[in-house]
């Protein structure tokens, strides 16, 4: 599945990852951003959730077809109305273009389209990205914690009913 997104300079295509080649492109972005730039240990970056049947990966391509961003959506059958967004990564060349917002909106849309539509999105936000998530309507928890040597805080967003818009986190 692909969908064209406009609004940032150029056009971005959001792809639902269905092939091993697309998944490898997601991994390459994550290794570039998290491992090379942020010094996350490589052995901590990829995990079993990447290939779990309940995980959905999205890949964003820039105007020239280059893979520029990725994120994953984790679902838990025991809690079908809550999803977890993770591994959100945007290559340096695409930062500041709005592609991160497009990726997050696509992840929210995907969460709403699940067989049991998600009512809440949760994520573990790096502190340096808190303002980004707040602009998207996420509420930010007070407690901070280290994950892979980087300070994080929990964040959550209550999804609106079917309207396509998001509500403020509660």
C-alpha cells in the first residue's frame, strides 16, 4: 500500500512495508540514525518485535524515491485499543521538511484502521524530540529514564473517533 502525501516540500510516499527489501531499507535508516548518529549499540537496535506478526512498519520515500524515514506500530492482542509507536527515524537529509509529521500521521491512520481501531497511541520519546511530539498533540509524562543511553519520557495521544483528527493527550 502506498499513499502520496503533500504539504512538505516535494511529495512523500508512505509505504506499508510488505517485503524483506523494504524492511531492510527501514533497518538501514534506523542504523544510520540510531546507531551511527546517536551511538545506540547495534545489538539493541533490532529486536524480535521487528518481525512479529503484530508489527507494522511504514517507510517514507522522498521526491526522488529515496527512503528517508521509518517507524513501526506495535499491537498487542490483549490490549487491542492501545498501540505503541516506536523506532521513528528520519534521515538527516529529510529533517525539517515535515516528513516526520507525515510519518506520524500515517502511523495514526494505520492505528485507526486496525480491525479493532486504536483509541490510544503510546510511545517512548527521546527528550530531544519532546517538542515534536507535543506539537502532534501528545501528552508527556514527568518521569524520565535512560534507554540505550538516551534520556526518554513516556508520551501518549488519545485518537479521535473516525474523524481523521487527533485529540489532545489526556
